[in-house]
């Protein structure tokens, strides 16, 4: 059987065709394009299949989409954030000649991809004691803050998307209470995503600069969040270093909140684009200190595995695993 998987974002689209051989997936074709160069996903799929010189039909397909997926009865559609694209499952099923097509949110795709990771794809922050088939939690800071839950169903984990990144920010010390007041004056309500994201890093840096009475230096960079974190890791800017330290403390605290909320004895996975780029700041102990700093629940949190996902294609892998299940179920 052959399956098609896609990682569909506002900047790029990555498609892979794979053959199923027992439990193995063998990639036979791959297409990576800039999203803005196309008018929709269908034309990219045609390009991919033409390049693959397909000799047999696609049996199933799954696409992780950077945007909300709406289900209405048996129909599915998705609006890609930052693109004027609306993707409809039925149209793709007709194009591919199979009803076995599914659209999922890109963070759900990351959750499904966890099953396919190996030891080289993760960095362990806390070994813990993993309980087989127990709930898992996944969260990841990037453009925003994604959060999800993984629940064992039959023979695999099902990924449940949430909007947990938008829950109210809860400060844990005097500095964070100042931060809350500062951001509330700018935004009104303050969620964790206002802090634990690329724009959130800029918010933290601006707060600390204003607090110190110094000039805001790096917010005019092409990618200010990247410039701030790079300066922090290089030790060339003390405010940038304070920014990263504060980011990590709040990140660890929220990861602990999520772990407690679902009793994630199957593991807590830190995904998203930021974590792999700041590994030295995540592995120095401060992230895990605030993760476990939950009073009487601290001992419980010390038993949960915590891992950082370093594979940049985990979302594509997740879509591929879903496509494989669809093909087998057909």
C-alpha cells in the first residue's frame, strides 16, 4: 500500500509518499515547496505525485494543517493560518481517488508523531518512570503555544487538540507579578501564549528592558525572538540572558501545570520550534525545578518522564502514521 502525508504551513508545505511494508514505512518521494508560490494544496499534491511517477494509487492520506480543522458530519475543512487557502477533505479524496483522507491540526500531528520517535529524536530532561498506555501531554512554543493530550485507544495513542496555550497566565514570584501587570496594561487579558512563544520572547525582553530603563535593542531584527535567544546563549546581552532565563522558568511551570492536569505518567513531551534551539537553557536544571515546584504535588511530578522533541519532522511523521492506520482500516 502507498500513503501520502503532508505538513501544511503558512510558509512551507512538505509532502511525502511512502510504501507500507509490514510495520515499516519507506519514503519513495518527497516534495518541499514555498506555500506562497501555489494557490492551494491540490496543485502541490499533483506536483508531488507527478514527480514520484506513481505506478499505483494512493491508498490513504493525512495532512497536518497549521490552522483550525472543522468537522461537520462526515465533512472536514481547514483554513490555513496566514494563507488564503481553504482545504476540503472531500475535494482531496476525489483528487486522490480514495475516501481514506483525513485533515488534522498540525499540533495533533506532532502528538501522533511521538509514537514514531526513537532515542535519537528526543533529549531527556527527567527519566521518571513511564507507565505504559498512561496519558501523555505535549506542549510546544513556536509562533504560538500548542498543547495537547494523548490518550491510549485500542492499539495506539489518539491525539486530542486543546487550546490550553490560551489559559490565564499565573505568576509564581514577584517578578512575574510585575510581568503580569505590564502585559495586562498592553493586552488586557494575559495568556501563557503571550509569553511562551516567539512573540512572547519579545514581550519578555521589552518588559525587562523597560524595567531596567535601558534601550530596547533587538526588537527591530528580522527575527527578534531568534536574535534575543542567540544573544542570550552567547552571553553577549545581559537583558537577553535574563529574558531566556525567565522564559524557561515560566515554560517549566506551565509544563508542570499541564502534566498535573492530565496525570501524564506516559510522559511529557516538549515540542515546537523553540525548544531544540535553546537546549542548553532547558537542560541546566531550571526548567525541571519549576516543573516540579508544585508543593505537595512535587514528588508526583518527579515520577513523570519529560522529553524534548528534536526531530523537526515529527508533525510529518505523525501525519504519516495516521495515514498508515487509515490504509490498514480500509
